[in-house]
C-alpha cells in the first residue's frame, strides 16, 4: 500500500517547483519592465528606434551610471567653448567633452545619448558649456543650434530680395522687410556711394559668409558686408576697370550681368569680352538676366529670375531691358562675385559678339563672331 506521506511530500515539492517557476517567469516578465520604467522616470523615454532588448540594455546602463549623468563635474567651474565638427562621431565628442573637464565618464555619456536617441541629432557648432552643468544638461545643450555666433551667406548672383529671404534661417533676428528697407538707405563714406541709383544697394552687398554675434543689428551687419566690398574690390581691379573705360559703378553693373549669364567661371572673361565688344560697337547688350531683373518676382515659377523668357517679356519697357535700350542698365542687377569682377577688370581679348547656351546641358556656352554663326549654334 503506497505511503500517503511520501505522495503528499512529492506533491508538495512539485507544487513548490511550479510556484517557483511561475515566480521566475513573472519576474522575467516584470523586472525588465520595472527597469525600463525606472529609467524612463529618471531620464525620460528611451529612443523609439531601440529594439526591446536594446531598450532594456541601455536602461540598465543609464540607471547604473546615474550618478555620472546627473552630477556636475565642478559646480564652480567656468565656461568652456567647445566645437563639434560636421560629421564628428559620438565617441569623439564624448572624448572631447571629457578632456575639457565637462563630463566625468565618456562611456556613461555615450550610453545616455544612445538611450535617448540624441546621438542622431547632435549639431555641428561652437557651444559655450560649463562643468557646472550636469552631463544630461550638456547633452541637451548640444542638441541646439543656438550658438553665440551665426552665419549669413550671400551667394554670387543673388539680388537683394534673395539675400533678405535667407535671413530667417541664418540665426539673425533681422527680418527680410527690415533688411530690404535698410538697403534702400544710401550710406556715406564708401567709394561707391555716388553709384547708388534708385535708393538701392543692389550689387554692392559683397558675396561671402558673414559670421557675427547672434544679436548683431542691421546696421552693423550691413557695415560688415559693405566693408567687404571696399576691401575685396582692390586697387588692381579698379585700375583694370579704368583701363577698359569703365568707372566703378559701370564695372559693378557689367560684372553683375556677367555673373548672371555665366554658369562656369572660366567662361566669364569671354562673356565679358562679348559685352565689351557690343558696347564699343554701340549695339544692345541683349542680356536675358537684365530682362529678368526688370520683370521681378514670378509667382507662377516662385523665382526672381523668370525662365524661359517670352517674346512679350523681351519687350518690357524698362531701362533694365538691354534688348530695348543701348548701353548698360542704370545699375547692377545682382551681387557679382570675385570671378565676375575680375573678368570685367581683365576680360579675354576675343572677336566674339554672340554667345548662347550649349545644347548638351553642361551649362557652357558657344561663342560666335557673326550672327550667322550664332544662328547655326542653335539647338536642333
């Protein structure tokens, strides 16, 4: 007859094992959620790009390294300027911060960036940081592109409105309307002051990148841009303009046309030579960009440079229409860059009177001495 006490003991052991396994299963299910929940409560939600296993892994790490993420290195430390380069890796940034005495633990900082997903949104810029900031605060700070200095880039061939429209993304608090209004004021003391026509600085806003404090006002910004023109348009260039019978005002106007006509810098001296030959011959310049400038903004194309031009466009009655009026227009049509200015100062010596775009889409031009040759250069 079976011993009931043995069976009872066996059943009790089995039940205990079942309970233990059940508890282990529950723990296996609940503990990861508890770890993730604790990490979220302390450091915010983990990146949505992490898998479940990765989220648990990095949650565990940031909790274990909590002190190295939340406590500053030095509450009395001074400011440190630190530059993050474009494309710089997370390990390199963490090492740079550690070497600058801004964080206590490189690995902990990298783990926090990976946990939050901030590793994908670091900004290339120069930041003012402090060892009195916690590593978490530093990580948040370098997510922002708000820096002490900001950059306005003026591209060759831009007209004033295009420069103004780039301001909202430059970091300056100057509005496009404020910029346009200020460029209608004629400044004193510049070599080109007498050139200003129609109350506009068109053509004299020298292309380049202007890096100034974020709080820079319109007057200081314009001063920097205009001074760049004064220093970059050298005596050598000015003497070149004079040698070809142009004063500064005329030279900048012609250079602005060359800038808009050319797609390749090496063709600029030849394009300048065509216009010089036409001017000497008393012929119209017949330049499309001058007509585009006269037409202004094209809302249908969302551009200031209508393309293509219609026959009706070429007949617009404007002193800037060089198909209708002989000689140079009243003033520049855009900001010429250094290559266009140099092409006007030192043009090629050529017999050409015509040019048109090549048919291969290269952006280059075919030059011609006679109208018949010019016609034969037309695309089939």
